[in-house]
């Protein structure tokens, strides 16, 4: 259950847009911890942690253990920060995944009858976001870049499944776009919705049982992780199958179709499996123009696809002959250099210890090196570990 507090002075928390303002934006709000309700009231009544089958609980005194004095202290802190909004949102939950507080409506009613400000409104995130954006659309800051999700406790121990799920999300979006670009009939809406459900249910924040760290061998902990893991595994397999279904069709000898499935022009490296590129290493586009390519040590043929427009397909054909290159690179034991950049690896750690750009007389890598793998067991920095020794190939 969400509550909005509308107050008479500029208050609030952290609201911002993320994304590219020219393309699309997502409204993001960093709120107070969701455990406020548990701390103030849920811990004082029968709740999810103490009752086998929790049901809504009535104390008969809705205004007891409510927001007084917490809310006044909280808003005073926001006032001190000079936050520029007159509304904020908080969660009122009795505990994790517990029934809602049935006394909340009466508690809010009594609050609003007693206090002129702040005024409480029982709301939803959707309604709050609509009201907030309507009031402050031109004042909300816009940021871009990576914003790692807040609830990351399980990512290290579930790194493989997290990678599967992120790839599955991208793969399914590609399959969806390719299906539309090819104008294929019988769009599998139900199947795609089912795959999204698996992806989203793994992304849901609950990583495991409450005792997955203190007692990881507990049957309940193992069972809960197995159930959670199954969403990532199913989404991984199903999204790959859906992409295969979207791209199925009569093969054309030595031809490769490349789809740009996002709304921006792109230049990307495409890797063609060895089995699909046996004709040779020379690649040409639909106009017969040579395209930069390179045979990799894996047997794959790498093709540089340049300036492909949004939501279009380009066809490339592989011919017998040597790969075409319009630039020159020099490789030594630990360095890679072209006309723009020089990259130097540390032979012991594998870190990029130097990144130099033509025309800039500075090393762009910091003293720790780029691409360094760091592992922190526990939460003490004195125990941090780094990868090594490295093997350069």
C-alpha cells in the first residue's frame, strides 16, 4: 500500500528521469526503505514472520504506531536538504510479502482530520508518478548511463543465471522485432508473454529464503532457489528458441541477413559461425562493396556492419578470397594499436594498464588498470581479491 504525503513546503526524495531525452525516458524515484511500516507497527503485531498463515490484523486503534512522530522528523530532514518538490511517496507494509494493514484507511482519515499538513493520500505508484510528472515535468533532472539495480544481494551467487536472464531479455526483444520486420504470419503472442513472465519473475527482487546465508543447506532455502532459478533457465532456452523461430526460412547459400532491431542507427561487429562461413573470408554488401572482415581464432568470421538504419535488414554475401581491411592494426605480446588507439595489457594481471589516444598525451587508464576483475568476499575491503595470474593468448 502506498501513501503520498502532500506538504506545504518543498519536500520530497529523489526523483529523476533516466534515458536519452531525444528518444525515451523512464521516471525513477528513490524512496525511503519499504520497512517503515514494519518498524513502526508490523513488528508490534502478529505478522508474516510469526504466523504460519498470516491474515489482515486489526488492533482496534488505527492511529497507534502510525506515522507520528516519524513523518514530521522525515519531512524536516527533507526541508533541511531543500528538496524542491511538495509531494513524496512511501510504502506502508507490515512485513515482507504480508497482507496489507486493514487499518490504514482509518489511520489516514484520522490523520487528515487532526493535521492540516502534511496531507496523506492512499495512492498507487502509477497515480503518484502521473501527479508528480504533471507538476514537475520540466524540473525533473535527466541522467543517462548505467544505474545498477538496487536489490543486488543475490547477483554474485547467481551470476550465471543473471547473465542468462539479461541475455534472454535482449534475445526476446530481437525475436519480437525480427518477427515484425519479416512480416511473418501467426505472431506467437501467448508464447512471447509466457517467456516474458519467466524473465520478469527471475528479475523480481526476492533472491532466496530468509536463511539462505545463515543456513544455505536448509531444504526450504534449496527449494526456493531451485524455483527461482527455473525462471532464468526456462527464459534462456525459450527466448533462444523464439529467435530461431523468428529467423527460420529458406537458406540462401553464403548469404547473411543482419537485422537492426533497435530504434537507432548502429555500427556493430557481427560474428558468423564457422559452419556458416566456409565459402571464404571476403564479404560484400548488397551493392557489391567490400566490407571489413576477419577470421577469428574461434573459426568465426567477424564482419564490421556499418551505419545500419533502425529496424531494417541488410544482406551480406561471403566469397572465396582474403578478408578485406581498410585500417591497419599492429599486435605485439601485450599491445594492440591502430591509427587512433594503443592498448597495453599487464602481462601478470591481464588488466589494461595503458589506454592511449592519438593526440592526447595522457594515459586514459587509472593506476588500477581497466577491465580489472575484483572480488570482495564479505563486506571488508581488506579482504578484496583480484584475478591473476593472467594467460594472454
